[in-house]
C-alpha cells in the first residue's frame, strides 16, 4: 500500500473530523442477482458475466481506497465498504468455485475492516483508530489485489491494482 503513513495521517484527520463516532449499521448482505430464465448460457456468456463482476469489484475497491478529508469521510468509507462487499457477493455467485481462496481472504479482510469501523468509538484515541483502520484497509487492498491478479488470467482486462 503506497503512502501508508500518509494514509494514516489523513485517516486520523478524517476520524477527528468525524468525531470518532460510530453509527450502527451493518454492511448488510445483498443477494446476488439471479440469472434470468434464459436458456443455458454459453461459456463465453458466463465468462463475460464473471469479468463484468470482476471489473465492478475492481472499481469499488478503488473507491474504497480513495480516502478524502471531510465531515462525511467516515460515512463514505462505510458506504464504499458496503459496495465492495456487495460486489464480492455477486462475484462469488458468478465465479462459483473459481478463486474461492482469494474471495474468502478478501471477504475476511472486509469483515475485519467493517468491525473496526463499527467500534471506532472504543479506540483510546483518534491516532489509534486511524492506525487500526489503516492496517485493516491495507489488508483489504492486499487481498483485493491478490484476487484481481488471479482473476486477470481469466479476465485479462482486470487490473491487479484496486487503485487503478
């Protein structure tokens, strides 16, 4: 993760601006859209659907990593996290057993980040909160990059960098 210290400093400012308050709300589970009642799909159609879902995940991971300072920064971070989780659920559904290890790793990292964001008020300081979020965000970035790198074999346009 580039600029780890800069991200932690920015995040500390964001959390201070947000008052380290945590509002309830879970990432919520969204069910992946089921396929229509169309006849059996061809491998090319299945591949296109998977690659579309990989691209959506890549885009949402990039948004999650794009932190900015402001009064709504924490809310935006939580919203972006939910979007990544939703896109990952969709990809899990279309990819089947492909990339299961990488998908599970990203899912675990996202859950940890969500838990950390939900407990910011219990952190001893804004600096500690920023460090915890920064650490978890780095783990999400790494897990996301690993998944995208693996997916790029099947979906060549899938970048291995979620910040692309």
